[in-house]
């Protein structure tokens, strides 16, 4: 079942409070629902209680900015937040993407303020590295400065190629989220990309990166697979994004050399499933996606030795391990029996695809 984070305003029990839950998507904004939830007693023992409250979903006023980056750098949803070009930037047809993309030869894009004032956000972008340049930035949002120079840097940025390990053995992808904490002290998120992409993306390959930032945590994804999750120690709404770039950082590091496509910035924290939809060119909440996703069945989950997958609306099914490696490819169909006895225990991502829709589901192997 697909889940999304919904804002719930309780009408009883906890009057005038707002809480957030991961609950089934498809709810109608400004509509009353009965919500059942499980709580653990305060003394920490294993006893649980089931409670029921009447809740109302709040209207979804989220904003979506999108720069297709095909033949221009205009924002496609009419916000007027168009990018500007500095240096050598070309628009060239890419055979793998099947469309024109923005190629950063020796230049970069500058964006106006977009995330300032947001309590949540999701940044999503396709990229291809054409030359490894240490500490070149794929994107940066915020402003520069160093605490030892009497200033501070704040914002979030990604470099596909760092020398954080001194060049050995991996030159890892590196993501940082930094700024002032609640005590007005400069602080930095744990920047390590854990588990999956400890090495930099290969030159010439297209990859998709997304980071989803809620009021509690941020989660980074590479090619739809979660690679980093950290508690939020910096209030996103406090970020001043006066230096926003694609292909450049707010320091004097080398420019990123490569191609970019379909940059999106949302004013809410998208779920892994929602990121999978936009990664594959879909629109959130489309009837086609909802119909196709409703046809998926996968049980038991968690599984041990076998799992049954039914995916009659999809042409292909692919299973990825926690390292982002494909461990099995299947044709779509009904009641497919999959032997998982040789799978290591852990979390796997099952991607269902057809010509129009791609949906990611989580499978747990015990």
C-alpha cells in the first residue's frame, strides 16, 4: 500500500493540535476520517493500546517548481523563477534520455530564492558526470561563509566527487546540510552517504538524486533507493538561500562538468514512492499511476523463503538490494512465485515498470 505523509488536525482527544503520520495515500484534502493508531505505555513496557480519533486532512497547498532543462532554463509552472546562465552552457540531444538536456561545459545556472521559508522540501534532479572534478557541486542552495572567518555557511549541497577519504578508496559522493541550530550555534549534519553509494557515480552514466527534508529528518535517494537518513538538527525555514546554483557551489571550487535534466523542487517532503514516480517522468496522483499501483500484490511481506508477486499492469519487475544492486529481473504478470531463500536478510526495493508508470515498493526479507 502506498503511503504519504499527511497533515492531520485532530478534532477531538488532542484539540487544536497538528500531527503528521505516514498513512495510506489517496485521502481527500479537508475531509474527516477516523484514524486508529497504536501507542506504547509511558513506562516503556510492551503493552500497547489502540486509540481512535476523528481527524481532518488539511488542504494541500504544496508548491512545485520544475525546470525541464531541455531547450531553455525557464521554470515550467509559471512562477517566474527562471534560472540564468553564466559561462558555457549548451542544449544538446541525449540519446539515452531521448530528449535535449542542459550540458554544463564550463558554466553553471543560477536560481532565484526557492526554498527560503519552506518548512519542508524535496529536491529532485537527473545528472550525468562528464569529468571528475574534486568538490565540484552538482547543486547548492543557501549561502557561503566559514565559521572560522567570523561567518557561517548554511544550506544544502551535493558533490558527486570528493576527496574526503584522501582519494582512497572511493572518492565518495558527499552530501551536506548545515546551518544554525536551535541554540544559534553553527552545526553540520552527518554528511556521509551510508551503505549504498560510497563511491562516486561513474563518468558518462545518468543518475537520479533526490533529497526529501521534513520537519523531523532528511532522507537522500540515489536512483530511487534510500542511501542516507538523518535526524534534522537545522530548521529548514531558517535557511537563507541567496546563493543557489546548479553546477556550482558557493565557494571557489571547480565547476561541475556534465549534464543535468528535470530539476524539481517541492514544498513538501515526498515519500520514496512519490520520488519514484517523478524520477520516471510521472505526475503525482495521476489516475494511471493509481490504477497500476492498485493492481500490485506482494505477499508475504516480510518474507523468508518465498514471496508471491502479482503485477499484471506492468511489463517488468526488478528487485534491488540495499546496495542499489539489481539481484533479480522478472517479467510482469499474475501470481509470480519468487524464491528468496538465498537473499540476505534486510530491506529490498522492488521496482514495477511499464511504458508509462514506474512504482517502487519495499520488501523485507527476514
